[in-house]
């Protein structure tokens, strides 16, 4: 059993949308195919992966450093003790050979994309949905019903309050009970936008807001004083993700739930947030995204850190809107997952026919992560592999 090839291609997921910090007019991602010599149902087993939106494709790092290390490793060193499957932890160790500690950022994104593809291959070789494989390996009970919320509400040229309200209503009409919009560009305008959306939603859904790390301490405090007057689901990523003092200061004046973590890329960063960021395990949310932070192998370490700090994995709702986090949520008991109903296609979303009902989806019983159940996505993936 061996990995025969690791292929990468860069795909555009560009859009004219923007948050308070960046626009997505040149956004890309790396698509990965991990080709094995195993055959199931007459087809060679290929694992697929990609990185989440917001950090661009990592083709150079993948092709020059991380994929070659895996392909150069002794194939026997990459399989489990029984020799029946690849071992993602062994593959991860091969990728990270000769890498110094720290310096996460782009490196963590490249490794995370390959790691996703490895886990997809492992579950396919086992002939099981990844969420059930994870539950079996970690002593839990899989629950294929997962909470999801709709992320949108981006700044967009010419987008007025009517268009924003219509967008949010469309998510409610599709079954979502929590929706999210961007803030942080201008506090007065954001107050008008929030109030318009709250009027539109009424009692049909809850609203979360996301500043994407745009605010300094003075601005963040001003927003916190404004936002605490609204019944928000959460206030997300007010300031720089590594400014734990800012996050802790907000906890002193903002009584409602806060969320952060999508731009922290290691279990060490997660531990520092929980030590120094003033996060409250009874109400706040953690958004670490395995596809940006060295993959599921590292995410398992992050969950160990979460538990050691006295938090429940149910307080984790990952960023990214991809099917790997859905599988982790269903297999390891997370609190849910982000969803992009209209953006970053075909990489976001759910397998075809999956319905959002009362803010939840039910994962189908597909081997691997489930990419084969999404026709527009698997078509792109197989173009790379075959």
C-alpha cells in the first residue's frame, strides 16, 4: 500500500465581495489529489483536499516541500501497524520533517490541504464515512445531524439595505436559523445594517456579526458598547487574532457571546487564546479551522488543548464551510459548522440533495469525506486526478 502521486492545482474562487479587511477579487485555493495504489469498486482510491477560503492557494509550498517529503518517504513508514491503511499521523510527520517550531501561517495551510486529502483516502480505503471512522477511533458515538449557520452579509459594490435584507431572508427560507453578516468598515453604517437585518429576521433566526480582525482596541470597545444592545448570536473576531489582550478586554465589557480562532493555526496558538484571551467557556465559541491549521492531525491536538482548558468540544464551530469540518463535527461532537450557501463554489456546501432543516443538516453515508456526493465538486476533483 502506497501513495503513488500527490497532485496540486490552483483554483480561483474570486468574487467581488469584501469584508472589513480584505476583498476576494483575487482569492484562490489549492486543490489536492492524493493518488494511492488501492482499488475499491473498480476505481483507484484517490483522496481529495483543499484549503479554506481566505488564505490563497499554496502550490509552491506543496510542490516544493511537503508533497516531495511524503513521496520520498519509505512507503512502509506511512501505513498503520497492521499494514491495512495509510496512517495520517505518519504522513503528517513525514510532511513536517525538518520544519522548525513556530512560524505557522502559510505553511499550516499547505499541510492542511494535503492532510484533508489523506483522511479522505483513509476513510475510502476503510469503506466508511469519515465521521463514522473518527467516532470509532476516538470512542464516541457519531451523530450525522449537525448544526450549520449561513455566512454572508459581505460588503458588495452597490449593495443597499434592501439587498442585504433579501440575502438574509433567503438563508432563512432555505432552513437556516442563524445567519452571519460582516461589520467593521464604519460603525454608524453598520448600526443601520444590523438594525435592518434584525427587523427582517424578527423571531425567525438569530444574527451573528463578524469584524474579521479589523478593529483596534478603541474601535473594538466602541463596537462592543453598540453591539451589546442587540440580541446577537455572537460578536466575532473584533481585533487581530493574536491580540489576546484586546479579546480579554472585550470580555470585561461585552456580556454576550463572542467567537474567534479562525486565524489561529496551531494547538499552541489555541492554548494561548484560552490562557490569555479572556474567553468564557459558558458562552463563547471557538472557530479553529483544520484546513488552515495543519489539518485534522493537528486539530486533534487542538481538541486536547480545548478539553484541558475546561472547554467542551461542543463550543467549537469551525470556520470554512467545508465538508471535512462537517465530518469532524459529526464524528467528534463539535457544536456545528459554518456554511456558505452562495459563495466559494463548488468547494463549499453539502452533498447534492442535502437539505437544511431547522438549522441542521444530516450527513449522507458516503465513504470518505463525501465529496463524491457533490456533482460539481467531484467533477473538478476527478479532472485533476484522472
